[in-house]
């Protein structure tokens, strides 16, 4: 459930950036879940609820064609378009959409979602709009890929079925400690965090970087799969501030990506 909520936050952010970059009156999208289809879960600029929750099957309509082919698709006049099927003409017409573009979100060669942008006039979508839609999809792809990699590529934990629970508890303690007003209790919480950081027993092949407490907090949130927006909400920070702490931590760790930073921090004993 947490992963679904965090993915929805990222989808919402990608659509908002797309609308701001292009001025399109309507943008919407959805992510796939366990099936070959997807469900429209986020809308921005819609004036009716007609599209919300709409289930899109692979091969059906413009989005289904995009989903099946794994490449961007567009129509200048949806109701009269000849190269798509028309199962969804009712909801599309109810929202008054004519010119529509659909761009796939592809992670590890698998389509994980579709972003749509639409006009209420039958006008061709320009190259600038197309490029902005592709860029928004790429941003969302990166966010989903980071979450996948953090879960799958981290160094194997020591034997024991509850190690991931230890890591989750560590992240929650890091989020809680700054909110504790009692100095003595806060120090005790941080001391427990320090014990958990070295609990894996893995040998450190890197000198311990001098990360600040907030840099460690952000890394702990990232290690749990949180996006910048989710980490900001958990830690009571602005997304831009989270990005700053993450960039600083990556620089100190000699990392070029979020995943590299998490792995380097664990090797150095900064994270459990």
C-alpha cells in the first residue's frame, strides 16, 4: 500500500510538471498493477470525473495502443481517429477532449504506466509538447527505477528473517528523533540509531563520511524507497531542501546516483 501511495505522488508530480511546461489544459495518467492494463488514477485540469478510475486495456484506445507498443502515440481528433479503437469515446467526449498524446513510462523494458496530455481542440501536438511529455515520463521512470533498485540491489543482509524490519525501524527512528523536544530522549533515540547502523556486522571498506544528521535522515528515507517528495513529507522539510541534503551526502560518499549513495552509506556503516 505504501509503494502504491508513493508511486501516485510521483505520478501526480510528473503530470503537474507536464502541464506547467506545456500549458496543456488537461493531463492525466495511470500506472500498471499486476495486470496488462492500467487504471487512470491522477488527473489535472479535468472538469468532469469521466476519466477518473477508467481501466485501460492493452491495445484498446490511444492509451492501450501506447501500452501495447511501448512508444508514444498521438491523435489530432480522437473521435474520428482511424488508427485506434474507440471503446473509450464516451469518457473522452464527456471531458471534451480532441487532440491527445500518450507517452509510456518504461522501466526495465516494461511499461509501468502512461502519461496523457490533451487539448479540447482538434490541433496537432507540437514538438515542444511532445518533448515535454517524454521528459516527464523519463523523470517518472527514474523515480520508479530507483525504488526498484533500492529494494533489489542492496548488499545481502546477514541471516535472519527480520533484518528488513530492523532497517525499517531504523528509518522510522531517524524520522522521529528530530521531532522529539526532550533533549535527553532525543539523544537516546540517536544512540539507538547508532547501534543499528553497525548492527549488520558488515566490514566497512570506506572511511566513515562526516554526514550531518539531516543528511543521514534523508539517506535513511531514500533507502526505504521514498521519493524526494515523500521524504520531505516524512521529515517535515521542503522537497528542495531534501534534494540539497541528498546532493551533499552523495558528494561526500562519492556517489553519482541515489542508489550508489545508499550502498556506499551501508558499506561505510552509516546506514544499517
